[in-house]
C-alpha cells in the first residue's frame, strides 16, 4: 500500500483526514460566467467561487473569480497548500504565498512536465476546506500538430 507524506503540509493532511470530496461542486440554478481558463490553467468551481490552477515553468499559481468570473483578491481563500506528486519521486511540497499585488497565490516548484503527475491543491474558502487533485496533463498546453511531428514520432 502506498502512503503519502503529508506531514510537510499540515493543511493537506487535515483536509484528507476530514474525508472531503476531491471534486469541486456544481453551482445549481444561479447564473454564472464561463469556465474558460483566463491564465492558461485548469478551472473548477466550488460553491460560488471559480479557481484556476496554473503550472508555469517557475511554479504554481492559483487565481480566484466569483460566479460571474470577476477577479477576486487572493485573500478570498486561506491556508493554501500545494503538493506535486510525480511517479517514482518524493512528493514536492510547494510553499504558497500571496503575490506582491495580492491578486493570486504563488509558489516556486520544479517544472511540472510529467503528464501523469498530480498537483494536489488545498485551501479554505468561507471557513470550508477544499482538496482537489489536478492531473498535470490538464495544466499542460496541447501540442500542435507541427510539434508532434518534430518529437521523433
């Protein structure tokens, strides 16, 4: 049985111990904005909060918008914790902090280049915890046809 070392990120350990669902929930009948990624990442909705996870070469960013997709400050959520799980490697804990402008959370990490890696994101919103496993493949731009031809296949 594979065990995870969540001791390095107490928030993620707490979220997992609460047995929380790993999926963000739908939004019912309320009107809301699109789910298009505004920063090239992966967008989910939790209650009336949209959040976007991105994996840039230098690290992970989390952006937040309301139900109509108007930008929200990073402080809308708290206790953000991120881990990157790559097969055959130790779990990488990413120390997250609010950006200098206060508009998103960011943390330095090794580049996420493995399509089968998992970016595990946890935070508290309106005093409720959320934990989500995001497949790294959903954070990577799709290869163009030309890139695929030059990859040696």
